[in-house]
């Protein structure tokens, strides 16, 4: 769940009050990048437009024709990017509904790499994507996520390894692929499934409650059920997640708290 919240926060942090970007593909090598989009309204409007990207202070400046848009406060994960390539990115924002999609994204830092394939989120109920998805009605799917880190201490790697250990799968955490995530949320209740692959694979079905506090930048998750095949793995998952706790990832059974960094 933490990596999903991170991805939603990454997308959400770029939003203007209204935004419509479809078919956006491009690449970035610090401090510059470029891309092309079928439609680009942020808030100016262009069709089939070439876009340049330039690092500026703690953020980025996107230029399309004679127009510029400053992305002033991206998440830390975005700010630390060295190189990135992406395709099939759609972000469509309305007053109380949002749609976001990533066909493919590969991002490289000095010490970690993330690959995302087939991410799709459709949510409604609030003005921002993460709030709509977690507090309103949302549907999220993900075909594949690969995360590798060379850091001795890495929060996301620790969480992935904890889940792998709870499922009693043999393999290395940095070789773990998260596949076939399906998640549905309505009235703060969530239900879904995810496949984890470390050479051998297991599918976990889960459900519970989720709440997002915009003021506190905190996501609260109550994990009520977690099963792999017919086995109840909820207790084992909590056992392992407790070992992966940090200042921003707190486990207090049956709740898990994620604080935005």
C-alpha cells in the first residue's frame, strides 16, 4: 500500500485546479528533458505539442510553445531523479473527479530504480486524486512494479521484503516484482488483490478500511483480512511489517499509518 500511496501522491502533487494531459511520452536526463503530448492543458491548451522539461531550483519548468508551467513542489522521489523515460501518461482532472494513467515509466536515481507498467486510477469525491481515491470512490489497477535499491536502509524495500517473508517465499527482496494489483475503494472501505513474484509467486487478497488526512498528510489503513490461497496471512504480515517500521511508517495493529515525507 505504501508504494501505491507514493505513486498517487507523485501524480497528485502536479495538479492545477483543472488539468488535462493525454498521450504524454518523453524522457529526462538531469537537468533537462523533452516529450510530446496529444493534449496538454496545464492550464494553457495545446494539441499535439512538443514539451521541454528543465530543472529549476527544487522543481521543474515545463515549456510548450510560448507557454510555461512551473511544477514548484514535486515529491522528493521526483526531485531526486537522474534519468526517466515514460509513455502513455494521462492526467485528467475535474472539479471532483480524476483519471490518471501511466503506460510505462522508468525512473533512475543514484541508488535506486523504479519501473511502473500499466497504472490506471479513476477516482471521484474530492478535488485531488489521492483524496478522491482514498476517501471517496476509486478504482486502481497496476500491471507491474519493480523496485530496486542499493541503499542499506530503504523503507520501500523493507516493506516489500516484509511481505515476501510473511508469504514464506524464497527470494531476494531486490528481485521482487509486484504484479497484477487490483484495488477498489468506496466509503473508506477497500478490497483488492496483488501478486508478488520472487521467482515463485503468490497472490494475496485483502480488505479493510482506509482514511486520508490532507491536513496531517497521513494515510491510515486498517487491514482486516489478508489471505494467500486459503491461508490467513494477516498476522504474519503484521509481524513482518512491525520490523520495517520507521518515523513515517507506523504499525499499531490493526492499523498501519503512512506519513508523507
